[in-house]
C-alpha cells in the first residue's frame, strides 16, 4: 500500500508548477536618469539641474511650451521686471497649455482603442464589461444567436450526431478540460488504474448533468473505462459551449448549449434517448429530468435499465416518490446522500463558489449587508460561512429543528422570512423545496434587494407570480434581471432563479473531483453487480467506496494515514482496512 501511495505521489510531482516568478519591473530615478530626462526636455546646465530636482519632466515640458507662446515683448518685459501679475499670467498660460497637452494625450490614447462595428453608448459600458467577464464560462454574448438546431455541423472525423453552439471552439474547450484535469487527481488515477480492465465495457450511459470542464473530465473517464456516452445538460444556463465542442470533437454525442429555451431543453434530452441503433442501459442524472422523461415517454426502455445514479436532492426526492408507489422498476444509487457528496461538494464547493457568482453579477460589497439564507443544510452552511467571513449579517430560515439549532450554535439568527424581509439586502434559497419565496415576500422587499438560488431547481422561487403585466423585466447584465414594480421599486433576480454558481460563475475543480469519482464508482457498481444484489429501490453507495474516494484524493495533499494495529482493530471490532465507521455514523 505504501509503495502504491509513493507511485501515485510521483505521478503528480510532474504537475507541480515552479515557485519562481519574475520580479516586477520598477524604474528608479537616478542621477543619470535625471540628466537624460533634462536633456530630453531641452535643458542643460546648472539651472536645468536645479529645476530637475524641483520639477518633474512633465512640468518642465509644460513650462517650456508656455514660454514658447510668449511674444518677444512679453518675454522681455517679464524678464526685465517680473511682477505678481506677470507670475499669475505665467501660471495661467502654463495651466492652459497643460490642459491642452492632457486633452491631446487623451485623444491620442482614445484613437488607439480598438473599435468594432461602431461607437456604443456610455450607458452600455457596464453591461458590456460584465458580458466580457462571462466569456470564460461559455457566454453567448458575442456568439451567433441562431439556434444550433438550424445548423449542420461535423467534427474533423465526420461525426454529426451532436447539437452544440459551435464546433470550431473545440480547441479552446480542450484547453479548459486539460486545466480541470490537473485539479481532479482522483479521476485521473481511476482512469489509469482501471483503464486496462475496462469495467464499463458494453455500458451505454445516457447523462443529464451540467456540461462544464469538470463534468467533461468525468465523461471522458467513463469513455476511457469502456462506456459509450450520450449527454445533455440539466441546466439551460450552465453549459460551457467550448467544452461541449471539445466533447463532440472527441466523439461524444452532446446535445446542449448555453441559453437554451425550455423547449430546447427537452428536445436535447429526447435526442439523447431517441435513437434507432442505440439504447441506454445506465442513467447518470442530476435533477431527475432525464429519468422522468424516459419514465414518461419511453416506459419500455425504462424497464431495461441496469440502474440509475442520481446526485441531487430534487432527483432523489423524485426517485423516492417512484419507489413508494412501486413505479421504480430498476435499482437507483443515491449519490447525493453519500458522505463524499454531502460533506465536500455540497459544503466546500458552495462555500467558495457562492461569492464568485454574486461578485460577477452584482459587484456588491458584503460587509454589513443583511442576508437571509433559506435552509441550513450542507449547502446553506457553506453559503453562510462564506458570507459571514466577509462581514455580512446572516439570518437563517429553517423547518428542521436540528439544523436550526446548529445555526444558533454557529452564532446565526434563526427567524422566518416574513419577519426580516422588509430590511433584507439579499435572499439566498438552498432548501430543495418549492415556493420558498412567494409574491407576498417580493411585494414586501426593499428596493434593490438581490434574490438568487443555490438549489438545483428554480422552483424554490415563485417566478410565475412575477410574470404579470404590472411588473416589468429589464435585463441589465447576463443573468441579471431588474423586476420593476409600478411604484418604481426594483428587485434584482439572478439567473432567473436557477442555480447561481454554475449559471453565473465556475466551481472548484478539486471538490467536483470527489463527486465525479463517486458517480463513476456508482455506475461501475451497478453495471458489474451480480444479479440479485440490488433490487428495485434506492440505495446508498457502500461505505467502503466512500472511503476509497477519499483515499484517492489524499496524495495531492501529501497526507499519510495511520494504520491500525491488529489489537486496535480487534478492540474496535472492525477490519484494519475499513470501513472504519458504521453506516449510521454522521461525520
């Protein structure tokens, strides 16, 4: 085991970046520089040297230019009998010349700026800057707005079984995936260890997740393990178009682009499933939309599946509903409630990405802001920790008394949304429920209140009540809408109530590596499990696999585990090699 750990460590040592950085370039004023600057300004001699000590080169050029504007009579009069009035006139002339020089320099710099189609109004400058900042997460601000369904695209190998924004972006998307791979060590180790065995050979995986650089590493890992994959997006705003292009160029049938309509969303899912020569036997879902679509529209196909892997609260809730009514005819793996998903992805990922999404969209300062976080599960805990660290005043709403007590012990005020909504600056939902924020809450909000969602689905916010004739919607930035009331009050809605961090920013690759490995192992387990191990129902990932996921990520930190002695293992009544905790342990 120790030897295997050392080999793994050596593999990642090649990826360590150098600690050497170039020194910043600074110009210090020396005597030689002073003489050169004086010469450049046209001054020599002791008088020039004295002026160089007292005046900057810019001011010297100003005074010289002003002097050249004087008439011979004026120059002679001022030199012969300098007076207070003459000095004031000199200063006025110098100031006037300085302003001309400044305006001339500014005009010259302005003329150097690149222009596109033509000048744009100043009022659009902020929105354009915001749009530019989204280019790294697949913004469509500068792309062709026509629907990809109307285009016939092919990869360099002639593959046309895909529908994305622009296949020409594949090279840039490949660079994004390569960067993500460096922060997802466990997936790369799994790909290396199991690549020869091909544990998913013959598996046909249809997936519906966020299509980002991180999930692309997962998809390509499944393909490297032998699976055939077809993929759609679970969120209309989270797809990185460049990454989708790279996946398509790599031979994966992808049907997704950033900014889909609702009809496009379901069309893409259907294209993943409805093929004559390809039938899936495994589902990897995020939110339950793909599972729901197959169950409703292709019931015969649903019964032939080997299993379903689901990673979100919303999707798990739907699976349990099917199970209770005896309509779930295949085994399903609950990844969302696995330890590695709950304690890492839900907590640490949201802790870091919530601030990124809010900063990119609002540029707000959090110090002293009144923020309400609806829900204090792992996602809520991560959001509160991040916002509290920046000085925000946090209120928490909860229905679970245990979570409410945890919030109180963490120094947060637990209340109801109705009690604090009038003086709140920001409301963040992360409950997995529906109608957490209703129209009555919106009507009582102060003007400028920011509303966003960190849960999977936009059902947490009652958007239907806001789409009325009396309220006006103004898009001011990508994924930022101002909803304006008749009296002029406006509420800021982010990403139309959809998942904030993946719609408006990016997420840490390392944390997603933990979830991705868990999903891959769940698919391998369901596909290779002997008949009868998993019946119809929802299962948790075995504890041993949770621990294996953690072991794969420890080498990146150069962490070393302590080994139990035989006597210690016998005393605890467990195996020396795990699992080390019972299934009911809550970590």
